[in-house]
C-alpha cells in the first residue's frame, strides 16, 4: 500500500512537471523576460552623463511655461510611471484627451503615445514640452532656461562633448531618452518564471497564463512589454461603450489619415498593469477585473467566467517588476537670467 502511494505521488509530480514544462515552453514562444541590462537605443549611446542629465530634466518643472509641470507630473515614478487620474491635468488646469502612458519599460515599445505618432523616446520627449495642454513651452524657452544655469551648461558639455553647442533641443531630447531607457522593471515573478523558476508563479497565476494564451490575449499582448508592439482597433468584435471609446478620438487615424486606422490604438503594454489604474486610453475603468472583462468581450468575443477572469487577473499581477531606485535630484539653482514663469495662455 505504501509503495502504491509513493508511486501515485511520483506520477502526480511527473504529470505536473510535464504540464509546467509545456506551459513554460508555450509562454516563451511569444512572451519575453525584461533583460537586466539597460537597453540600447538607436543613434544615442546611453552614458552615465546623459542618464544623470536626463534625470534632472525629467524632474525639472522650470522647463514648462508655468514653472510647475515636469515630465514627472504625468509620469510619476512612484505610481507605476503614470499619474493617478483618468487623464492628465496640464497647463492652466487643462485636461488632456487621453490617459498618460507609463514611462516604465517604454523603451521596449514599437512607438510612443497611444497613436504611435513618435517613433522613439527622443521624438516623444519633444512633444509634451511643446503641447499647449501639457507644458506649453517652446524650444527657445527650454534652451534659454538651460543656458541660464551654469550647472546645466556644464552637464550638457559632459554628456555631449563632441557637440557645439552642447545645449540643443535635440540633445535635450536625447538626454531624456537616455534616462527613460533606464526605467525598466525586471525580475517580476513572470520574468523569473520565463527564466526557469517554475515556482515563481502560483497555481492560479499559471492557470491565468494558460488562459491568457488560449483565449488569444497573447496574440496582441506579446514581446518583452507584453504589448506595445502593434496597433489594433479598440472594438474588434464589439464596439466598447462610448465612455471608453469617445467618438471624437479616432486614434491612429489622426496620424495616418487612413480610414482603416479609425479607432486604432497601440496595444497597451501590460507590464506593471496592476499598479496603474485607471485603464484604457480614456482612463475610465478602475479595476483590472473590469478591464479584463471588457477586453475579452470587445476584442475576443468571449464572455469569461468569474474564475477565468480572476485567474487572468492573478497572472497580470505577476507582471509587476522591480522598479529602479531613483533618488530625487537636487536641481540647479535658478539665477535671475532664467525665464520667468507664465501662467497665462
């Protein structure tokens, strides 16, 4: 009897080991772990000097017209790389039209912004600072501000020693890109699992991963960032509620002017998704459970059971990684030559 029990346990363990191995193999085909090393970026070597400078610029509100809005305002590194409202509040208390995308792991996206209008983080960095609804500044304002502070003059020369002048709007963007390239969150339980630690996920998370692939979620949410690699209509099989898909925001159509791109958006990356409610480009869904339900119905045409929804949510919770430790910088002192803030239009 004892031998039979031992044999039964051995068969049970062997069965589950095979199941785990099959699941891990399947997951590795389309889902990738975040590398521990800082990613490279095109035409912009990431150096320590650029990263330190980019961090200062990221936190400096004086680059905005009002002197009170910085990159960090909408991309709070303490709240998942986003702010905490449905859409961001910018210059003159104006509300943006879309939810702020997370800055964490954004270096892995195929393009930046929900509509993909910026091909990389360099191009993205130039947008918000000039947008009237965000920082409402101009390249001249940025350059005049930076040139007025001797510490920034010194740091730009160190970061871009071969450029004359070292302070330029392009180099401003390159420094921000270099810093943001370091904002990756490796070592999530799911990364550990993909790297071979079979026990990094619990049984419910493994079941959620299995459903995530079987139901078709991974057909769009794939790669290192579990998304961010493609552009897909929001409402493939069923049109979402108008509060989730405002009629006036036609997504990628505004960039391409191609009719088939109406209501097409970049697939949302799911890294750290549990940390950054509310969800979707409209920022109108406050729980992962509801977001998973919406996506399953409007994108896949599937009605999930309560258990299936809970299992997928459990898997999504395994995507929260280890954020980098960022010390809040002490910014250069503002001399009298620095442009004064303007709260007007």
